[in-house]
C-alpha cells in the first residue's frame, strides 16, 4: 500500500567522554618506582603475599597492602601462550610469546612478553629476566621492560613457582 | 517470611575530589568500619554481598570487578552487583534473604564522579536513539522540570531556596557532608542562576565516596546482639524513558512504590529523600503526602553531598541511624535513578521490638 521504505539497521551515535583518570594511591607508588627502573611489590600485612603491580588491597584478605617490597627483574614462567596472529599496537612480529611471570620476591604473576627465545622451548618453570629499555626512555609504564628473555638457570619445579625469595633461585 | 533488619551502616566523607584513590581504596576503609560496627571480620562472615556502582562515572572499565578486591573474597563468596545505586543492591539482597538463600548480607555502593563530567556522563543513560545523541545533560533536564513547576505555579524560587537553606543547616550536624553552613533563603536567592531557573545551590554537588550496610534476619541480628532497625517494606517503580510522556511535576512511581512498601500503614517520623535538585525534594514530599509531622532530610540529603550509586543506600542508612539512636520510631528512605526522578525505590524502616 505504501512506498517501500529502507530498512534502518543502525545509526551512528558516537560517544566521547573525557576523564581525568587516576591510577590509585597504591598503583601510583608502583608506577613511581617503575619510572626509576625499580619493580616494587606490596606485601599483605595479614597473609604476607606480595603483589605486583599492587592495586591497593590483598584480594585474598581485603586489607590494604601498605608495605613496599623491592623485587628482582628475574622471574619464573608460570604459564604461557604462543600468539600466532598480529595484535594491533604490538611491535613484536608473530609468532610471539605472552607469559604469566612471577617475579622473584613476589607471589602473584604478572603478564609480559617473552622474546630472544625459541618459542618451541618455552616451558613452565623456565627462568627469565627483564630486558629494559635505555634509562632515558623510562616512563610510568611496563613498557620500560621491552620483554623478558630466558636466562641460564635451572628450571623451577611447579610447587616452588611463586615462592622464590627476592635473592633468586639457587636451583 | 523472615523479618529483615539493618545492623550496621557507614559512609565515607562526601568529598568533591577523592584524589588519587581508586575504587578499592575508596571502598576498603568504609567496609572495614562497617564490619567493625557489626562485630564481623570480613565478607566471609556474611552470606551474600551485593554492590552498586557505575563504571561510566570514573571511566574505568570493570572498576566494579576490581572493587571485589576490597572484600577478601578467598575462599569464594556469593557476590552480585547492580549497575545502579546500591539501594537496588539492598533490594536484591532482601530478595535473596526472603528466598531463604541467605541470612545476612553486606551491601555497598561507591562512586567516583570527579574524574568525568558527571552531567554529561549521565546524558548517556538516556534513550540511545533520540536523546543520548543530543547530549542533553542531567542538569538541563532537571532545569526543564523546575521551569515547568514554576510556570504552573506549583512552586516558587523561594520554595526551592528554602529546601537548600534547610539542607545546608541540617548538614551542619552531618560529619560526612560536603556542603553545609548557616545559609539563609535570601543568601541562596542572591546567587546567580546557573542553568536557569536552577542556581548552583539547587543542584547536588559532584562527590566522591562510598557507603555500606549490613542486613540480616532479625534472628541473626539478635544472635549477634546488635541494635537494629527492621525493614518492614521495600519496593520500586519506574516510569517511561520518554520524558515527554511523563508528568514531570509529580512522581507517580515514588507514590506507587511507597504504597506498595506499606508507608501509609503508620506514622512517618523521618524521611530521607534522594532529591538531587531542590525542586525534586518538593515533588517527592508532595507525591508521598508528607506533612510537618515528618522530618525531611535531617542529614541534609544529597544537596549536602551526592555519592552517585551510594546516596540511595545512604538514605536508608541515615534513617537506620535515627531509629537506633531513638530519634525516630519509623521512617522511609527513598532512592532515585534516571533523569527527573524516573525510577524510584522506597524502603520503610521501623524500630525493632526489643531494639
Ligand atoms: Zn592477604
């Protein structure tokens, strides 16, 4: 009866919202040290777990992590994946390795890249160390560490991952 | 059906800018004080946890998930969240207890509005096709409503200024208030208009903060040996998102919710109304039929500090405080959401039998 109408399947309604984002008091302590090339964890006063990067609380206990604990840039691979597709913004050509790493002295893993390695040889328990950018490029960013690379230390058995002192792994 | 009681309530100071703290850091001190008030250690000591927040406020995706880090959720807890004021988290928790799935619950709400432009952020909760793309901000919509009230002769600017003056004076007794002072009606009227006919003083301030409540069955509250106030009724009703179809000079949904919650089965000694704008307090008081026998917003209400996603819950907490202090026998707490009082929740609180 009527003229045929276009089927409307969508409209453009872009959203622009501006924020003055703040990381939080505890993350700011971490980032301030990171800019100086120091990896600083925070210890829970109740269960002694060391978090990095800390967000302000021990998620297990629900209390503030007030004590700062300086950590090593040596770490153990807790888990990993090999990425075979390009990820926008990532400078590393695929295939590359993304890993859960536990820094010596901390109990909670953080996620970073692994490189300078044979991807097929990456394994849980493997020892790695951060490869830092030149000091002049340091910022409030995890990018201060370009990636982690394997080091010549014996593997850490699964039950000891996440339990190493800041002094490192004796094997 | 088991009677449900409030046993603890705490609120942070309402501040214009909480600074560098993140959501966990905003919530944790309030939760610690709430647990202390109830004689509990952590969220492990209650059966259910429900929170209210909105990630759009601070512009941090999944901030509400991070908020759980403040709870001590290991071993796992039963937890839920509403992207609304935590007064609705209270509603969900009450349902949980009434269904027999819990005997106690922690409810908390938090909002950090300072990082964004709140009135603009709130424009994005409007109908996404016709209104949100126009970026009509929340203050402009409230101004349209106030203009309608004035033009119909339902209120005067002096009536609005009286609400502000009373809020500022009442807030002098509220240690968490952001805006308080001995401000006269003429002082308010001397201020220039901001978004006419609204003056800045007619609008609730931008605030950061959090609040929390613990509820439990009356049996549990007695077992804990805590003073309590009974929640005798709670309900909420919502109106259409199409502002043109609503009577903006009335709040039909508030009246319906209050009736369904049983407000009119007894005297109302105190009413804490979530009115983000001065004229809205008048709309709400009239919609509820409140007269001089009811003390309205003795805390100063949200004109004294508006913790988005927590202020509705705080209204409940303020009435609880007055009942357990013996200043009131019975009261109502109102919470609102959406533009121009679109969605309204009413809670009725009463003194416990042996409280
Ligand atoms: Zn802990």
